């Protein structure tokens, strides 16, 4: 990957060179820089565009592409020609990348991905339709085409789709000196690597040699003397989240990937896993908020409207159900107006408490921190937390209600309702994700409406029911 990090550019303005910082003092993308690039694109000035963007790191180039107008993005790439690093397309939103690829000729895409690491090339090409994808692949050198095609054969979300097919493999009978000489003389090494992979004649992985250990060992020593047995290996067909858990649990920097015959086919590195963890966390946060995991900030209005409609419709149904509970106590509300005023407080407290428990439970399930061994301990903890918070807020709200309306009974009623609601919210927030996960349903997606429904129904029913019985209403 590119190591260019210069974040300033000489931008000619009115015949003079003006230095414009890529980022402002707060670290945000400088809008003057974006405007200057847009002006250069509008003028079709390739030299000016290269002066501005030629030395940007791929992450910064990706940020710039996202801030440019949609029509300007492919023009920037065309004006930069061979100077554009296609790795930048791995740094942009999916929607932005797809729009850009739609506007770029397939021959330009083939030229751009030719020198990328295989995992980056796969990340870009998987967005193309099959016909365009094949046309691009046909324009690549045979070895690169074969490695990319093999990765594309694996399912999306698998380790094989994420892996990098560039790695160093060597036999165990080589010496350290032979290995070092081979790496010095080879012109086809991975751009970044951390381990050497020792394989047998059938290309099955038999050992690993850390790069630092190789350099600390004298040249006559055999590779078989310093190699270590691989402790962690991922199957290419395995879910990429399984690999991510290994990285985080054992602090790995790379991990070998093997096929069904146990032959070495690729390597996963920590930079791929960091991107994956970010994507998973992003998807979980969106799911908890009722937003489609595929939604991007760059999506158009109609796409976002459609993706959010389903969730809002589900919430409408749950709201109707909660309103139905309120309707059961219509006569009580007419008899005592204070109930209508205080009722939303109980439901709001329950909703917030349920969301807290649910968020913790969903995240713990995603990271495998909750399993059958400790599930009941977590449930008991949430139950106690809900009870203690319920008692505390019952006292606070009872005092507020008495000060507001006078009779001590109203304080007792709302206090008891809050205790019941917060306990139910805490239990619902943790039990619902656990049950959904047990039945193979994604708890991040489905927990929200169910927890909201339970807290609203329990909150309204507890408060209005207790008040009706206590004050003999209805």
C-alpha cells in the first residue's frame, strides 16, 4: 500500500502558488482544498490535479473523493491517470465506490488494480457485475487473474474473500542464509509481511517463522530448527468473524488461511481485520438504531427512505399496541388527569433502561463475551441493577409527584410502577437478545422493537393498573 503522507499541496491561484493544507486545525478536511480540486477538475487541468492530489495517502484520497461532487469523482481519476492509487477506492463508502466504478472504463479499472494487493483488488472487483468483472479479469496477467478469481469464488463474508494471496512460502530444509538471499533477490514479495510460511511438497502448512527470529538467527541454521508449529489457522470457507475473534483474542498480526485440503492459499493480516471489526461495529450500531447495515452517508434520499421504512413501520405497530393498553384505562385517565401527565415518565424510564441492557447484551453476544456458561450470571446482574435503579428512581419520582400533585398515594403508585418497569426493562433487555441469538436470529436487528414493546406495555399497564386499583378508578 502507498506510504505517501504529505497533506499539503501547492495550488496555483491567480498566477501564484498558494499552499493549502489538506486538513484544517481540527483535523477535518479543508473545504478550501476541496474547492481548489473542484476548480482544477472543472478546468480539466491534469497537472494541477496531480499537484494537489498526487502525494495524498490513499485514506486522504478516499476522504477527498467522498467530499467531491459525484460528477467530479471519475474526472479526478481520469485526470490523474496512472498517478491515481486505486487503493483509495477501498477507503470510500460502498455507494461511492460503485458509482465511481460505473463511470470508469473497464480497461482503466484493470490497469488500476494490476499492482494492488490481491485483497484490495478483490474488494474493488466484487462490486462489479459479473460481465464487467470478467472483462477486467481478462485484462490482468495470468498469475494475478488466477489468484483474484480464486478469492472471488469464496462466499462474501468468508476468510477466503478477505485473504491476501501474496505470501512467502519455503521448504523446511532451506537455511536462514538461503531464505534471506531469496527474499533479497525476489522482485515479487508482498509489500508487507510478518511471517514466513513453511510448507511441505504438497503445499500444506507445517510451520511459521517470525521475521524477527529469522533476522536474529545465523545464516547456516536450518529453517526447520527455528520454525514454530502454527497455533492458529483459519479455513478459507470459515466466517471472517471467526478470524477476527482469533486476532483479538490472541493479539495476532497475521494468520494463515488454508483450503479444504489444508493447503496454504493465503494470509489474513491485522489491517484487514481492523477494517472488518470497524464494519461489524458499524453494522451493529446501525441495527440497534433501526438503520440498514448497508446504508451509507452518501446514499440518495430515496434509497435511505426505503431502507428506513420497514423499521419505522414495525415501531408504528408496537406503538399501536402500547396505545391499546392505554385505551383499556381510558375511564381512569378521565377520572384523574395526573395519570396522563405522569404516564410518559414511567414509559420513558423503562425504554431507556431497556435500551441500556439491550445494548450491553447485544455487544457481548457479538464479541462472544456471553455464552451458556455465564448467561444466567449476566441475567441476575441485570435483574439486581434494574431493581436497585428502580428503588432509587422510585424515591426520586415519588417525591416529585407528591410535590407536584399533593397526595402521598400518587407518589407510592408511580414509585411502585417505576420499580416494576425498570426490573422488566432490565430483564427484557438481556433476555430478548439471548433468546433471539439462541434461535439464530440476529439480536442487533430484532431486539429493539421487542424490548420497546415490552417496556411500553409493562410501564403503561403497571402504572395505570396500580393507579386504577389504588384509587378505585374506572
